[in-house]
C-alpha cells in the first residue's frame, strides 16, 4: 500500500513555498519599481501582498486539483491544461489586483516600471505570477517527493 503525502501537508508546502518565493520577489522589485517610503506601513504592505500571493497560489492549487480530479495531480507534474489554466489565472489575478491597488492608491509605480502597452499595469507584477506560480508548484513537487 502506498501512503500518500496528506492533502493538508501539500497545501502547507504550497503555501510556504509560495510565501518564500513571493516575499523574495516583492522585496527585490519594490525599492526600484515602486514609489514607497521605507516605513512600518511599507513593511506591512509587503507582508500583506505576499500573503495575498500565497493565498492565490493555494487557491490555484485547489482549482488545478478540481480540474485534475485529484489533490495528488502535482506528483505527475503540470500538464498542458494545467499550464494554460495557470496562465489565465495569473493574468486575471495580476490585472485585477494591480488595477485595484492603483485605484485605491495603495502604491504607485516609479518611472522605471515598464507598463503593459495601453494600460497602467506594470509588467513585473504580471510576470511575477506567470513565473512564480509554476515555479512554486515545481518546488512543491520536488519537496513532496523528498519527504515521502
């Protein structure tokens, strides 16, 4: 009998992996591409954004689990349909949250932030989700395979 890595542990690994990847990305891009003061409020905003990214990754894992009819889909790696779903999800979520944050003036971009042509949306937040969601799932698959 094969004992599978429990679902709750999988979700914790997805969350922890996503949190670390997104935290690194947020801090790497923030100082150069966003206009913000380095303050306590800035640190809270960074953690809040990272927690939001982590929750989006967990929710995407659940969506892909429903699409694959198994929480263990990640053991096989991402299929073409998983990649397509991830890409559309990443684009939708990045555009939605960036637009909302800019409207609410939670942050502004510096002049160095490249914008998506015809929009006021920065390229880097979109690329962030397009890259880090699949990378997080790849690292999750790797970690789960090492802990079985």
